[in-house]
């Protein structure tokens, strides 16, 4: 960076330093060495953009900070990116849930991925639980179908059974195990694919533009 460009940025240090201080606070639990690297990259980015801008330095600084977004938004992006990197090679459900939750905070794509993950896991777990409970509760566990009924689950105690007929009988055990496991596996693989796709998009974008 040229001495002239550097001096232009230094003339307006308060806005930049205030932004970086808020970003440091917003990054929270991110490792200290990673925080220092992020702040250094952001500072370099601001200086480069100010140097390349044809407008006065003060206006250029404010425009660059506006394009970066709020410190909270930028911090959420960095946290999501770190979690997505780990989740893209992991099958751990808690890590996938955390990663997609933080991704959901950054945009609609993450929100959709989180809904898919939650629905797929709940769907799979429902079948697995039904399969496990069937031997112990017999005709009170199963898949009921009727004109106005489609219900999977267990009905304990004096709870009335759903209208309609129980469709699968004890076939719910092998089917529930297979469908439940497949749902968990396919949901995990699909969400990991979405995560890798999103990371590829982020990496293809010009840094901090």
C-alpha cells in the first residue's frame, strides 16, 4: 500500500478502529489467533479499498465499512464458515445442527438447510422409536391410516387409538429400522452436500467484496 493511501486511512482511524473493536467482541468464542488473523485481514481490506477509491478518504472508509456489513453480521459469517468447514467432513449430528444453525443466521439458504436437517432427523427418529417400542406395546404402536388419518407413533396408557386401521403390524419393526436409519443417513449426506456447496460459493466470491 502506498504511503499516501496509508495516510488517507490514518486520517479516519476512529471509524475503522471502532468497527474492528466491535468485530472483535462479536467474534466471541473464536480462537484468539484466528481473531487476530481476521482483524488483520479486515484492516488490510479496508486500507486497500480506500487506496483504490476515487472519492475522499473519509467517504471511502464509510463506504467500505457499509459494504462489509455490521460487525455482528460479519462475525456470524466467520463463525458459520468455521463450523461449516468442520461439518462438511463430519457425521456428528450435534455439529451439523450447530453449523446449520449459524448458517441459518446468515441467510435463507442456511434456514432451509436447517429445516431439512430437523425434518429428516425427526422423521428418522420417529420410525426408529416406533420400531423399538413395537415389541413392548403391541397393537398400541404402529402406522394408522384411514379416511382422515395418517399417523405414526405410540399411544400409551388410556390414550385412545387413532381412527382407521394399523397398517403394518409387526412389519413396522424391520421397516421402521430401515426407513429410520436411511432417513438419518440420507439427511446427513444431503446436508453435508449443501454445506460443501455453500462453502464453495463463499470461497469463489472475491474476499470481503
